[in-house]
C-alpha cells in the first residue's frame, strides 16, 4: 500500500516537493553561513559579495541549458544531479579554514548555483508531468504553491544558517547539511520515478 502511494502521481509530487524544500532550506542556510562566517573571518563586504558572483552567474547559465538537459536525460536525473552537486559544493567547504580562499569558495558557490537551478527547474517542470492531461489548467496553481513555499523556506533557511553557525560553528553546520542532503539524495534516487 505504501509503495503504491509513493508511485502514484500525488506521492511523486510530494517526493519532488520534499526534495525541493530540503534543497531550498539548506541552500538558504548555506548562503547565510557563508555571509556570516566570512564576515567573522574579516573579509570585506566586497569580498563577501564576490563569493556569490559565480553562484548567480552559473545559475543563469544553468537556466539557459537546463530545459534542454532535462528533456534529454529526464527531470528526475537533473533533480538528482542537482542534489549531488549541492552535496559536493557543501563538502568542498569542509576543508580547513586556511584553504577557504575567495576563489575556492567562489568555485564551491558556482557548483551550488548550478545545483540550485537544476533542482528548481526539475521540480517546477516535474509538476506538469505529474498532472493528468485533463488537469493541466491547474498547473499554474501548483507551480505558484511551489514557488511561494520556496520563498518562505529560503527565509527559514537564512535563520537556520545563523542558528547552525551559532550552535555548531561553520564546519559542523556544513557537515550536518551534507549528511541531511545525502539522505534526501538517496531517498530521491530510490523513490523518484
């Protein structure tokens, strides 16, 4: 019974949404962790802003090719690639603090930007494939719910990033997020059609 629900369109929608929510929460937390931690290290405001330059640039590039990639290899694969890249981007930040140069963190953020847009594009596009043909008119409602929830969760992620930094310091917070996203990624690989 449980397996058949997970394989149903609603079960798959909930998997996609949960995947997207987990990603969004940790992505917001990562942004706040990077801002606060590198400010603590004495980076200037311009250097902190530069850490996100590649994040945004590679997010734009991913949006340009993401649809083509999703059509070619499938939305579940692009979503799972996005999760894997985010785990890799987070893991890159587990090196000793002395190795966290601006260029190195920019590279990790570039991977994170690619991951974010692969995950976002996959989640929003997957909704269309999960709705029956006669309900395609409600597509905008479902996408609006997903987009609205993303914005709320991003804000929660910012708070979570500050809380994790306070409780576990930078490397501990990153390690917790890596472990969490690894679990989400494994569940996605196993359960997403």
